[in-house]
């Protein structure tokens, strides 16, 4: 079925029909129920899918449907009242249409109709008095348009804005009774707030208008501020707003109601809704994490500064230690060597008048000692870490040194010298061996040069727990102030041997009294003193103190 237009001047027919439901400007439906021309000559067509108005200028149709306020899309018959308004029968009551403002007013069973469906094939008529008659599948109805619009009940309905109330809360599709249960859903009213966890982001809110004249024609609109940008307008059969996967935050749910012809209820219902974030998204947790990161960065920075400071101090300490070591080596080589030469030269001076041959022999020995001293000094300067001993036997090296020192003294002035070993000799750590030799050499030189000793004893004891070296003499002793201060003005021998003992992890004890002799004892733990095969069981037990 279609609509045809006949042009008498041209004698031509033009067909109008639905080409495409998505194409504007054509009939809203090919099933035409009625065709009506109003007093202005405008053609109106009632179809199975709305009311169409023909525009002569463009030759196209403009459709009005449920989206424009019609109570139903099936339009049966169309009439015009004395004021230029159109009245039409639909499958859901009767409607009036203001053609100027495009405002629709609907009337249903609640307004006195026998039934909703008043559609029919041209079943409408207008009397000379202005009374309108409509007939359809639900029966017939007649009325005067002015009387209907002026009726107190209709006027009150048109101006009535019904209140609206929230009736139900659903979480993940399960109803939760409002006003009871958990604190999250207790007493939801206009001023209350709904608080949900981040796991309860799937929720629905049901609502209803407090208008019972025609509940089925009530209209609703709602929005969730923060999520929706515009109102969602629904009918009475869709009184449920559902939201899913709403992110944590604060929102406001608004809902308003209206009758079929009345204004919206302002402001309606307002419900603040807060969805709590998970703990890892809370402000205090993020602040805590930020604080931890900041503190970690500060600690890393301070650790870095501390590390740089440690490295700097370590380098400085290495430099100072190296300078101190060089000073010790020079003291123990050049200075002590020259001291020995002085003793030999003194002896040669004493022998020259009476025994020139013996004096020459001693001059030769002094020259040889000077050569050895220069060689030893050169080795000490260029290879401070190398051993200055000609043998790895500590007892033999100390004995050789003692005999060499005594050989430069005049006969009758040389003290008795004895070196003895206790325990089974063991292979020593080279550094410990060298430093122990230097300590013993310093003690022997002091006893020979300064103490005027008559007897000098060196005792080397190889014990399971430690290496112990003791040097004793019966000379005049050392000033207690020198022992207490570790050095005499201009002399650094005592301080030097203490530094050497500390370098190998040993302990140095000095006992001395004036005119009672001096005793110096060096003790080094076995784990540091003795050389052991790497990874041996004895070495491991020694390091943990079980050997």
C-alpha cells in the first residue's frame, strides 16, 4: 500500500511509499490507515508506524512517533478541532497534537476510555457542533475537545508533578532491602549516602512515582552524575537504573517523575553514592608508597655518599699507611744500618793505634755492612711488600742479625746472645714472618746500642694457638714515660713495632723498669701466623676458634 498524488494539470500520479526505514523523508510505513487534510491544507497520514506530515516545499514526509510523545505508533484516524489541534486514535489511547509547538497530550483508560486500542479503518468523525467521535477495537468514544482540556481533573493532571521514591537496591542482581541489613544500605533517604566497595560496582536502583491516577502513563528520567552526561528517559515499565563497572569515586544519582502530560518533579530524588577504592588506590596507601620510595631514594643517596666517603677515607688511610710504612722501613734499614756502622767505626777507631791489621779487617766488614744496608734500603723503597730476609727460617734470620750486630762491638763489651726455639717450627705467613723479624731486629738494635745489656735472649715459641716471640735483656731499661707514650722525642722505634704488630693482627706487650731490663713479647694468633693449605679442615676450624 502507498499514497498516490494526482496532478490534474499534468494528468500524472506520484507514488509515495516507504523506500528505506532508515531513510528520512519517506513514509514511516507503507501500511496507511488514514489520510487527513487540516484547515491549512497540510496533509497528515496515519500509518502503522506513526503520524506523517507532508511538506509541500520539499516533497518529503516528516514522521512523529513514540519518540515525540505519541502514546502509540499505530495511528488510526485523524481529526482537527476548532483551534487547529489534531486529535488521533492510536493503539494506546487518544492523543491531541499541537501542530505549532509539536506538543502531545495523551489520554488513556484512566481518563475514561473503554480500552487502549481505538484504531480502525477511518472510524472517526466530527459533528457540526465540534464533537469528535472515534471508534476502534476497544469500542467508541465521543467528546468535546474544549471540555476535555478544561476539565478540572485533566487540568490538575497536566500541572501535577508527582514525587518520586527509591524502592529497591540490587547488588549484582540480588535485591537488598533498604533500611535494614548492613550499614551500607541502611535508611536510604534523600539526605543519605550509599557507600559501596570496589567489588560492588554492579548495582541497580528501582524507583516509582507517587501518582496513582494512571500509573502506566507515568514517565521517568534519571542520570548518574559523573557517569551520564544526559538524562535517560524511560516509561513506567522501565523503572530500574542499572550501572556496571563504575570506577571508584563519588557520584550523585538523580531521578525525576512526571505524569503523561505533566511537568517533571523538581528536584526529584538525589542520592550521593560513594564507591570506595581498593586499598592500593587509597590516598594514604599511595602516600605511604610515595614516602617509602622517597625514603629509599634518600637512603640510597646517603648510602652512596657514605660509600664515597668511605672510599675517600680508605684511600687517605692507604696513603698515610704507606707513608708510615715507608718511614718504618727507612728507620729499620737506613737508620739502624747506619747506627750499626757507627758502632763498627767506633771499634775501628779504638783499634787503630794498637792493632792496625784488626782495624783494617773491621773496616772491610763495615764497608760490607754499608753495602748491605744500601741494598736493603733500595729493596725497602722499591719493593716494600717483598721480604727482606735471606732465609724463610725466622729463628735463623734473627740469630744471624744478632751475631752481625755483636760482631761490630769491641771484645769484652759484647753481651751474651742466645736464641732458642720451642715447639715444632712451622711455615709462617710471609707478611707475619717479615714483620716479626722487623720487630725483633728493632728490639735487638735498641738492646745493643742503648741499653748496655750483658745478656740478650730471644725465645720463639710455635704453639697450637699462637706464635709467640719474646726478647729479653738485663740492661738499664726504658723510661716508663717512653713506654706509656710509645716513643721518646725524636725516636719512633717503639711506636713502629706496635704498628707492625697491629698490622698482622698480633698483640705487643712491653715490660721495663729502670736498671731492671726490658722484655718485649709479640703474640700472633695461629690462624694469622701459620701458613695452611687453602680449604684445609684445620684452617677452617682455626678460623672459627675450634682448633
